C-alpha cells in the first residue's frame, strides 16, 4: 500500500519531474521540450515564479515520487470590493494514477491555501477538449460561469 501523498511547495530540484508531468498528455506533449537536458526556459520561468510572492508551484509526492503539480497565482483586484482571487493552472496528476482521488486531495489543499491567503474565490482555465477535467472541476463545485479567451504569440 502506498503512503498518503505529501503536498508541498516545489523546489528547483523538482523541476524535471514537473516538466515531465506537464508533458504527460496529448496537449502538453506537443508544447513542451523533453529532448534532453532541461531547457533554460524552464529554469528561468521557475526562478521568476519562485521570486514572486504571488506565485507558487506545488507538487504532490507519493512514495518519494513527484506525481502531481499545479501553479497557484494570487491576483489582487478592484472588483468584488477589492477581493483577491487565486488562479489555478498547469494542474497535472501522473496519467497512470488518475482516478484515484489524488486530484481531489490536491485541489482541496489548493483551495484551503487560497482561503488562508484571504482570497474570495478560486478560478481556473481548462482546455475545451478536456471533457473529463470539466466533469472533475464541476464535481469540486466549480461552475463554467465565464468563457475564457487566449491570444498566443
């Protein structure tokens, strides 16, 4: 039997495992670079996130292996009477472990962390092609209340 997962903030040493998780699906496989040595774009991005007090990368570890990751960004705003919100992005659970409740535990942790930071709401974006993810987020209480748009360069 596996030990209960540990959720913690990521360190630089976790970065190769995080990038592998982000690439561990059809969408990520085409966007990420796993061609050899970790590209400097990842270490540069991690350094910027680590230096920003409103950004965190968290990992889920089980039996000494990184099996999940997500990014939390805390955003101040004027709407909702100056409310802060948390944005959850880059959520991944290792493909072989999906459906075992790890994602739910990870989201419960992230939502509690956002509340502890004083956020009034948590939001996320998800690719329209991820029907299973949509069902999962709805089971957590998220509603598809807005349409998101992106402009890639």
